C-alpha cells in the first residue's frame, strides 16, 4: 500500500514538474522571439531600462517645447517620422482616437524628426494636440528603424512591438480596423 501511494505521489510530482519546465521554456522562447523582433525595429537596443524622467513635449498651441514627466504606468508609444506614408499616419491618428478612453494606458505619439515646423504642420494637418519630441533618441537609446511603429510598454518592459498600417479588405484600405484590433489585444 505504501509503495502504491509513493508511486502515485512520484507520478504527480513528475507531472507537475514537467508542466512547470514546459511553461518556463515557452516563456523563455517568447522573450527570445520578442527580443529579436525588437532588434529588427530598434537595432542597437540592448536593454530597456525604463522611460526617461524628462523629455520634450510639443503642444500645438505652444511655441516652446515643454518638459514632460513620465510616471511608471502602461504606455503605447506610436513612433513616426513626418515622411511616413499618409495612410499609415492617418491610421496612427485612428489608434489615438480609439484608445483615448482607456484609463490604464497612456498613448504617446513620438517622433525624432529634427525640424520643429514640419512636426507642427503634421500636428495641425492630422489634428493632434501633443507630440513627444525625442530629438536625442532618449526613449530607446538608438534610432527606431521601421516607422510608423507601435511599442507597448507595461511596467517598464516592452510587451509588444509592430508596424502601424491600415488593414486591407478586398484590396482597399480600411481605416480604424487595425486600431480596433490593437485595442482589443491590449485589454
């Protein structure tokens, strides 16, 4: 009887340890794939040490850049260049509009574009009130290669990264569909 109980306990503990090992390897593989994906977007990215304390904020109605303070929250960073395709930038605006009501998420539009007047013209054209000006590449320590892209940061860790582009249905671009899918995946 004692041998049978011992055998059953051994089998249960072997099963539980097997499940734990499998979960650990899956998590490790996921983080390795995410790191490779990040390297594709941000080439010299070594480690995300958190958002910088202060960075420039541009407001459409203000001529001088303000200093923006970050808090330790969840961020969706939309990184763009003013030379990006107009349809992608419009989709980015759809993302901003659809995520405005989410209380747990701060949506930041970020650019490293060097010309202030071009950024302000872009803001006026798309009706965006504020943009983070990452002129010194402070956010990630190196230039973002593929734009416009989104980076989802949760508690100072990058969780997702990807390109912002309108989805296509039957050959035509549908604005807001990508924004809707992104919103559902972040909840």
